[in-house]
C-alpha cells in the first residue's frame, strides 16, 4: 500500500511538471508572437515617418 502511494505521488508530480512545461512553452510562444508584433508595429511606424518625410520633401 505504501509503495502504491509513492508511485501515485510521483505520477502527480510528473503530470504537474508536464503542465508546467506546457505553460512555459505557451508563454514563450506568446512572448515571441508579442515581440514580432511589436517589431512589425515599429517597422510600420518607421515606414510611416520615412514616407512622410519623402512626401513633405517633394514640393509640387
């Protein structure tokens, strides 16, 4: 009976670790997505400024 409890506890710990690993992976992926979204946003802002300066630079 005692060994069964130990095994059960170990299994619980293992599944908890799996859940934790999965959560960490998801968090890392979310962070990567967020970073790429931020980069895209910054690039668009940069391009907006560049095109504005080009537009104002050309006097018709």
